[in-house]
């Protein structure tokens, strides 16, 4: 799945990526907005910068993210 700046996302599961840290477990179920999708690299394994509601901005693996439909 390709993410673009401004996409609304949900962190819906724990990532299997080695970049996943134990503190990130607290992010599961939270929503956020894509800030930096790393489109210049165009690498599906690259981390995506997400502004998470109530938790600040973090770089997360893509396999834990799903895009939310615009409401």
C-alpha cells in the first residue's frame, strides 16, 4: 500500500519489522496522519513518519498501518 502525505491512518497491529520498539505497543488502535511517506525513496519497507493523536510524531514500519477512508 502506498501512503501519501495527509492520509489518515490507524495503527492496527504490532509490526514484525525490527524497527518496532516495545513502547510502540501503546500506539496500537490509535489514529494519525502521514507527515512524511518517504516517497523519494519509494521503498515499501521504509519507515513512515506519522503524527499520532495524543502521542506526537513517530516513524513507524508500514506493515502496522492501514489507511482510513476520508470521512
